[in-house]
C-alpha cells in the first residue's frame, strides 16, 4: 500500500512539474484523427508544435497548459505530460535513430475546391477536416478565376472532372436527373464566366491551380481530381471531348497534341475519348471500366520508409502507426507507375506491381500530393452511398495520410529539402 501511495505521489509530482505535452501517435492513441486537430488548434493559438517524425508514430510535442489539457480531454485525444528531462531523452533517441524533429510554426489557411451543391460526405478530405475540427473554406471556379487562391496555403481538390466530360458518367447516368442538372449548371457557369465550353472554363481553372502551386502553394488531390487535372493541363491546345459533351467532335490528332511539360505528375499517358467508356486514360489502374475483382480483406498497399533526417518531406507525409494500409477504390484507384514522371516521389504502392497509391512532387516553389481512391474507409464508394462515420474509424491509417498533408504546410519556414 505504501509503495502504491509513493507511486501515485510521484506521478502527481511529475505531472505538476511537466513542461510539455506529448500527443502520442502510436497504437496507444485513442483518436489519431482528432489528434491532428489538436495540433492545428495549438498552432492557431500561436504556439509552435514539434512534429517528432518516426517517434511513436509521428507524435506531437508542445508547451504544457491547462487549456491544452482540457481541449485534449474534451476531444478524446490521449496526451502525456512530460518534463524537460524526459524531452531531452526523447531528443537523444531521435538523434540516434531514423527520426527527426520538425517545427510547425503557423496553422495553414485551407481551401477545399468543391461545387456549391456538393455533399460533405462525398469527399474524404472534407470528412477528415470536419471530424478533426480543422477550419476550411469552400471555393469553386468563380473564386479560383477571381484570384481567391492567393489567400490560401493549402488547397484540396474535390473529385472534380477538369476535362469537361462530367466524370465520364454519360454511359450509365446520362438520363438521370442529377446528371442532367449537373451538366446544365456547369454550362451555365461557363457562360457566365465568359467561356464557350465547360472544357475551356475548366482548363482555365487548372492553369490557375498550377500557378498556385508554382508560386509556393500546397496542393492535395484524391480520386479522379488527380489524373483529370493533368489531362486537362496536357490538353490545353486540343479538343478531347466527344460531341455529347460539348457539341463538336474530338480533335482527331488529340493524342499527338498532348503537352506533358504542362502537367504536374503524369506523362506519356493515352486518353480514352469514347464517351460510353467510364475511364479517362491509362493512368488509372486497374481501369475503372475493367475493374479487377479484389478482396477487401487482402487489398493493402505499403508505405515506403524514408530517411527522416535527409528526406523529411516524404517522411512527414507517410507518418503512421502502421506501414501497410488497407486499400480502397475510386474512379481513379491507383496510378500506373509507367505514367508517373521520374521526378515524382512514390510514397506508397502495392509491392510487386505497377500500382502506385500515393505520390508527391514539386512544381516551381510549391508541392503537390496525389492519393488514389475515394474514401479510405469505404472500399467501393458509389454514387448515393451513405456517408462514412469517422467516429467509427478514429484510428484510420488511410485517413491519417490525408491529415499529414494538412499539417505539412505549417513547416514551410523550415525550407525543408525534397
């Protein structure tokens, strides 16, 4: 009994004199997703946060405060009070292993590119931001073409079709009221913005997005927004839309007119212009129109390991409590490795295949990260499916990859090497 009392007293004393709070991100964490929200919230209070790469799953460390403890308790996030002596031991462990300290200095301003009538559960990133209680603005074409991107550090692309082909849903859904309404609204917006075709208006939007990256912005995209963006950029000077989409035929020389120097991540891809085929190009693998039969119980991709001290950027973006992550499908599920530019970093793929899930690269002063698939916790998300309830997936490794990207811009002043 005496020993138990002494232990309790020691714990109380240690807690009372703690100078820091550690948010562990290993298997001990009660809610990994909300932990990112805590880190963002602390940054919003103008308090720096240290991201301890590869230390206990990529933990966070910041100054102790009763306010911060209360917020962690309110959000259900596990924390550990630590003294300066303990922090020095942590630093020593980091110094002697494949780990690194990265200082997060400023909460990034965040925008989500999505149409005005979209449903929040249609987009995994919006779900993640909402669940983690991270602030963001919704913007769309009118705002992008009006110069709004200058206000933001980080931009996510809702699964948009930037090619002007309305998601290639024509073959299956052209008679559905929602599809007809979508096309009418897109054409109306293009006219209001001064463009003769939706494809031309979307092309102008993609160039603004590319400029945002080149000027130092951080771009994140999932599902079809990844390849559709690059396809639209490459096809700036040719018509790749069938007449059912824009009233005139495809340019017969479209393939030879693609300019891959204008794209961010992909090159040497071949387009599929048949409007009845539910696929944009051969970037996506397996093809959406020829889906491979997969077992959700055995479909996984592997995160690559990087040197935390020499490659901190991909190390940040792959922080997780596991290195093998459950797969998930989408209109663009994976990227065929042959179509990825050599300068792009592959961060996750299915080992022994050409199927790449997660990539990162630079353009000008900024960066882009593309993540294949639609929803990390909804294996085969379809139109009209119910929303994913993240309360049931608090420790989702797949969603952690999304949230890594949201905190990444906070380390911008470090001028990290990539």
